[in-house]
């Protein structure tokens, strides 16, 4: 099939394009900026030659993009954080849905997927999110815009349009070129600020699983379906432990009362213009989502489509790798150490998780470490090669490794720099 995908320069849309192509379908991509698309397509390895430059709100360009297509995935959406931009966001997202989903249904396209969000069901006290919940919305402008679009798409479903809807929760995973998505950027900020809120937590789904669901939905019959694609829940304390263990730094969980955090969010909304840049995205809605993230009912999507959603830790690990790599690049502007570590250590794409999914990346050691290594500091490595590239394993027994893992990141960096015959100052 030829499949039209909107939003392919975004996090979910880009990975969806890759998944759709890998299942043997041809791509047509509607994007506003083809120049932005090129490096993303190259990084993920999907074909971007059939591209229509245009906005989802331009009905003429959408009609051109739909011509000759047999399926559609509408993943594009406007996200606005400022209150004064809320009206334009709602109008743009609704017009985009009318053009892409509405025109697609009117033209007789039999497989249409609309990417919604679990926020359309969210309300205080919600403990489990599933696709038959009534639409509520989280009370913020973005959630309101998604609810408005959802109402329109459900009207199409009731009229018999073959539209399926997905509701991802917190979407994390490997970057699409440099794009980690809004949730990935939020998790990266936790590495610096810690995780506030006594009831903090996230229900995390890997972007590759979301993309796989979209690709599989295109191969089902021409019917209307709705699926939560939620993943797995981690508490704030669990998030802090995982991030600490896999980045070599201490990430704290601050169990302040949720009501205090929400109250601070209200003040942030009221005095937005006076906030420092580091708090520019802090809001009441964000505090409520963080402290009230419900678990997800994954049974229908796993049962009907045959997917198995990855553990939340795997998606988090991808964010850790990218964040640490970005910081290492800033500390090593010449790139000498980064290039050497890329040669010595396997990347996540090279590493075969099916052999041992417990191995994780440690920023403090700038290397991979086993679950037996609790401190994340350097150990002797033995390199082996295979179909997935170089693989490193510790040559020291686990008991000895635990006793002698005391080298600091600076010592590890100086050791590596010395082996390169260069001088390097660790900052």
C-alpha cells in the first residue's frame, strides 16, 4: 500500500514512517519543511523521496497528498504552551483532522489511523485508563484541543468511517535524529532537577511499540477501533532509582505533598512572565499529570494486534544514552574521546538486547555495564565481535568487580585520554 503519514518530522510520526516501511509499504509524507525531514529520514532509514510540502491546515495540499494513497496515519499536531496560543492550536488541530482524516474518509480510503493521546481520558483520581472511558481531558489547552479533535473523529466512526484511534501515554525511546519528543525532554530535565511529588510517576511506552501498533493497524480490516497504547507504570521513586543507576549521578525523588506541587504549578501559571527559563514549562497541568498518572490497560492492543510492549526501563535507557551522549559531546567539543568511545563501545542499535537485556549504559564509566556492577565505574573489558558489531563483557569476577569499582569519572576519562596520547581536562 501507499501510506500517507503526517507529522513525520516529529517523534512518533518519524518512527511510524520507519515501521510502516519495514512492513513493506510505500510512504508518502506530508511535511511543512522537507529540509527538516531529510536528516530524520536518513537517521532512521526510511524513504523520504515521495514528499508533499504543505501544512495539514491547507486542504488543497492535503488533497494532493491523499491522491493515490490507500491508507493514512495522521500523527501531526500543534503543541502550544502559552495561553495566548491556545485558540490557534485548537483551530489548527481541528482543521488538520478535518482535512486529513475527513478528506481521507470522504475519498474512500479504507484504513485510517488517528494518533490521539491518553490525556483525553485523564481526570483527577483516574487509576486505570482504557479506551471505553468517557472523554474528560486534563483541563489544559493541549488536552482540550485533543478532546475537540477526538469528538470529531468519533463522529466519523459513528458514520461508518474506517478510522482507528490510538491513545499513547508517556512516549519515550531512541531519538528520531535529534528529536526525543516532549516526554523525552521532560525526563532529561529530571536528571538535573530531580523528581518532585509524593505521588509522582509515569506510564511509559516505547515509541517503537507505538509505531508498530500504527503499522499493524493498517493491515487489519477496514473497521473502526480504539486502543490504549500505554506501556508500564513507574513510580517517582522508581524513576529516580533507575536514572541514578544508569547515568552515574544522583537523581533524587522529592516526596513533597502533591497538593503543594499543584499549588506551585498554579502560581507558575499566574506569574508565567516572571519565571526563570528553567521553570518555563512548569504548570499546574504538568504537576497534575506527573502526580496522577494512571496505569494503562494494555490487554486489548497486545491481544488483538499481537504486540508485546517493551519494559519501561528499556525506553528510559534510550533517553539516558542520548542525554549522556549529548552532555559528553559538550564536554568533549573536539570529539576525540567521543569517537574513541564509539569505536570501543557498542551503540544501542548495535547491541543485541535479545542476548542480555539487562546490560545498560553508564555515563560515569562512558561504557556499558552489567547488572552486577552497582557503581557504574570502569572494569576490564573483553571485546567480541558478532553479527551486531562489537560486544564488551567484564573479565573480572562479579565479586571482585564490586570491591574494586571505585574509579571516578575523571580517572576514567584521563585514562582514556592517556591511551589516545592527548591531554584532556575533565570538567
